[in-house]
C-alpha cells in the first residue's frame, strides 16, 4: 500500500469549454495522457451533470489504474477543476510517472492559479510527522525532500508554477515548477558561493549583470562590494519579483529596491543580444538547463555573454549535481572551455539542492582558483565585508579543490577557447 498521493485544485482555467463540460472530451484527455505517462488503465467511469440555473453542468469521472486511481471533477461555472491521483509503489516506484501525469494534466486546463499537495502514504516504517512532504528528483532514480508546516501561496504565473512554503528548519522556501529555488535559512550557501569567489578575484567590480535572481539574494551579496556602482537584474517572471518583495525580505534585505539596482522584467537572452553595456561580472542565477532557462546554457548564448564582458570580466553559473547529473556537468564544462580561455570549476554542498553542487567561473583573463588567502583577506578587509556565513579565504581554496570524480568530469571536457583579439 506504500504510495504517492497527489492533488491539485485548479482555478481560473482557460481551457476549451469541452474539457469542462464534455465527458467524452475529458475522458479522452485523461485516458490518453495517463497511458502516455506509462500508467495502466483497467477501468473507467464518467458522469455528465445537467445544466443548473442556466449554467452548464460539469463532469466527474475516474480512471481505475493497475497502480491505483485518477479522479477528476470540473466546475465550469467557476472555471475550476480538481485532480486526485494516487499510485502505489509496491512492486516498483511509480512516483515519477505520477508527477509527470499530474503536470501534463494541470497544463491542459491552462489554470491561472494552482494549489497542489502531495502525501507519502502507507509506509510501515514511516514515523508520523505533521506537515506537507515535498520531494524533488535529482535524476530518474534519486529523490530528496523536506517537510513543510505551512503553504503560504500557490499560483500559476504567466511562465511557471510558483509555490511558497514555510518550515521551522528552512523558513520561507520558494519553489518554481516543483523545484526548490531558495530558502531563508540556507540561501547563503548558494548566493555567497555564486558571488564572492569571482567578485573578490576581480580588483574592483563596478558593473554587474544578474540574469534570473528574482529572489534578490545574489544582488544583496553583490552590493557588499563597495566598488559596485550598477547592478542590472533581468528576471523573466514578474510574479517572482512580487513574491520576493512581499515575502522574502530576509533573503534580499532590500537589495531589489536599492538605487544601484535596476530591475528589468524581460527575457535574459534578448537583453544580452541588445545591450551595449560591458560588465565586470555576469551571474547566471537561473533555473536548471531542462527548464525554460535552457537556451541560456547553449554555446551560442555563452559566446554572446563573452561579448558583454568588460576587460577582466567573469561569468559565474551553476552546472548541476556532478554525482547525479554527470553528463550535464561534463557537457556544460565543455561548452565553457570552448568559449572562454579560463574556466575554473568549483563546488559545495547546498542543503536545499540535496547534493554537492557544481559551479564554474569563466573568463578570458582571471583565474579565481589561483587567488591566495592573504590577498583575499586583504580585499575582504579593504572592502569592509565581514557579515558572511559561508565564504572565507580558506573556504575559497576549498571550493576549487575538486573531488576526484568531479575533476575527471570536467578535465579535458573540451579545449580552451582560442585567443581572439
């Protein structure tokens, strides 16, 4: 009886009226997408309700699955749908199939707002805990997760599903399309590593470009460097910025409204193509390559980034989890080496991301891995930077001391870019 139970309440649905009022159309959708997900239909029943008070009747129905069930109910008068999917994991783990099916069904109804829940059921060894358990996949076979006491909001933006939850351990935690993005308690691991190894290797960064980063955590770290005069933050989704301003002040600490920070809501790739500015640091604070941010991890885009760097400028980005996503990390390292003269991979464990995480600094002139602690201590003191929770000069050297398996992934993963005028 061990299994995964998923529910979703969909509001402001903009799908065709047939999906809300036709039993045949709704059954065809659910049956087809269930079979495509790899789950097994063994029976079904659908019922069309008559009109009521001048409003069309909705549909309720169920697919009986060898793995358990899918139930669907529509309220056309409210533009609302509820979905209930349970799969048992007795002989094999069907969780990934269930999540894929739920995601594709949600998308079919084009909701403006989504409330979703998931529950692990029936584990005889499981200690009963209160709160909502959320899991994220590192790959097809590896999952990790956290339990949250409160769901603060859940909405479908114009670009993605956005959820904000809260726990006593992590504090307020932002998820995008079901992936953990940032939390109040652990954000310093990621943001300090994204910013300071490169920023301290630069003698005096003045202009910084952040692509993504709508939570404001990267901008907050950048502004600790007194030489910084201008930060341009380009975030695709305005809802992320709104939620950050309203709920994530402990992460950005007002950086999103600092006069040195220009916040733009637009596509990062389009901005880079159009800008004539030159930047000392470019930070790719993005979702993963398999998401809508995928075009910003291509060779063409990296070459465009190289063109917006000032002399001595650097690009910083994350590559993924080298143990769980080895081919992705290898491929991105190869793209960087094919584009930039100097590529310095580094890594650290990020609690919210459930694994040791790979990053890289790419440049045509500066090697942050070669910076020595005395020089770094001197620059930290000169810049008056003391309120760091993770980064220090000794940690700097440790970040670039790669575990053997990670070093093998990125060594020789492409040839260094040829010198260009």
